[in-house]
């Protein structure tokens, strides 16, 4: 029987990390996704400064 993880956590091994340069501070870091061309990528320290506040 085929089990779908749609909408649930994915357990397909370790995440593939991509090396990027932070668009804010210029520090090299790794992110667990492939960045979209033309969109800024931030390191862990800079990301909270650029997130929209949640209500």
C-alpha cells in the first residue's frame, strides 16, 4: 500500500544544504533549500530582521 506524506513531515534522510551568501551581512551560510533566483537569502542571524510579524 502506498503511504503519502502529503502535508506531513518528510523523513527522506538528511536535508540537502545549499551554500549561500547572506544578502544582508554578506556572511557565507547554508540553507536547507535551493534559493530562488532574484530573491534575497538571509543567514540565521539576519532572517528575523526581515520576517513579517505574525498576528
